[in-house]
């Protein structure tokens, strides 16, 4: 009977050691996953902010190019000395392009159409 108790005691000791090892391994795994999940979120946030910045720069450059074409046309359309290649065929096309540009510009800077009257 003593031998049976010894085997049971050894079995229980082994089970307790396995349980403790499992708990330690599980805790380590959870902590590691938490760290890497947070790191991944941080990197993704950085990449999202970088993409938003690049998109904003692209939009700014697009607005600037459109403004430049509009102003170039407005200055050169009445020029008699030379007729450079213009981005717009006529004043109506210019007016429509200007109105679209102004609407996009106001939308980008959060202005409503009522404020546009100034």
C-alpha cells in the first residue's frame, strides 16, 4: 500500500508540476501576444498617418496645379502678343473648371457654400 501511495504522490506531484508549467507558459504566451499586438497596432497607426499625410500632400499639389492652370488661362486669354497653348478651349470651360476647383477647395478646408460668397 505504501508503494501505491508513493505512486499516487508521484503522479500528483507530476500533475502539479505540469499544471504550473502550463500556467507559466500560458502567461508568457499571452504577454508575448499582447506585446506584439500592441507593436503591430503602433506600426499600423504610423503607416496610416503617413498615408494620410501623403494623400493630403497629393491633394494639395492637385489643387495647386488646377489653380495654376486657371490663373495662367485667366492671365493669357486676353493676350494679343502671343497665344500660348491654353488648358481650356473657351471661357465657359474655364468657368466650369474654376467653379469645380473652388468647390473642391472649399470642401477641403471645411467651408460651406454660404461662406463662399465673400
